[in-house]
């Protein structure tokens, strides 16, 4: 694929085929992702790539604890609930997804089922947990760098026919993830990425989230014509 085709074609995949993903292909994707820039070349990221029974145990534990009302224990700062235009964008993509899946506004059961998919890492055959070195936890550059490597990872995966979705639902119960993925104490859990072969018959996979325009997002300074 050409670079532009990857960037413009990639979308978040929330429905997967059960087919396994070869370990060598995952290594190839990770090697490309790690060409992402990082602050002063610190490369704070590490990856725990999980499949099979360990991933199933994480799915079960994550789901059971959330259904039991155990408070979430994500290890990164979440901040306040979205408001204003950010909340509007959050609602907008949710409407797109629910419409594609045929989930009615008042259908609490189907909405709950959709939330459960997130806790199960969308039933993807592979989960990549991105962690960072705890020694760098006080620097905002560290989280920024992990975002860069996550973006590079999903694009590299897409270029090879794989689908992915960056998510937080799969790591809402960090003790479960730490136990079954064997995550070292010197690592902080940042994000998770569901990974696998896209199921193109899954309606939500056709959803392309909207983006604000360049004019909305950009201020040009010092250019002829004032921008």
C-alpha cells in the first residue's frame, strides 16, 4: 500500500475473524512501529503480546470484575468526562457505531452487550498491551511517545491486512492484566490494542469516524495571504 492509502483507509476494527496471527508477522509490525519518534530517543515503550488461553483469562477476569462493579484501575490519568465539542464528537462516533449495528437508543441489553465486547478486547485473537518504563512516568513526553508508537503500530498492521483498535476497556482492570500477562513491576500499563484479521461482514467495521477540517484545526502564522 502507498502511505496515503494506509492513512486514509485505516479504520478502527471491532469485529475479527478467529484466525490466528503469525508471531513473525506481529514482530514485523512491531519492528516498523518502533521506528516512531520518541523524546531524545528514550523509546519508553514495551509490548506484551497476548493470545490463546492467557488472553481468554484476561477477558474473563476483566468482564467479571466490571460486571461485579469493581472500580476501574487503569494506570494512566483519565481526567474529567468530556464536555462541549469533545463530548459531541464522542457521541457522534457512538451514534455511527450503534446505527451500523442496529442498536436502538432504548435497547439497554444490546448496548450492554456492546460494552462487554470492549471488555473482551472485541474478541480479537491478539491483544497488544503497551507499557512504559516506570522510571519515566513523571514525564508527559513518555505518554506522547507511547501514542506515537501506537499510531505507527495500527498503521503498520493495516498495511499488512490486519485490523486493530486502540482501546482502554481491555485494561480497565489492571490487576487482571498484570497477572495473566506477567507484566513487570517496573512497567506502567498505558493502552491496549486489539489485533487480528478484520471480519468484513461485521457492520461496525465499515464505520469511518469523522474528522474536523484542516481549517478548523490549524492556525498558519507568517504565511503570505494570512493563512
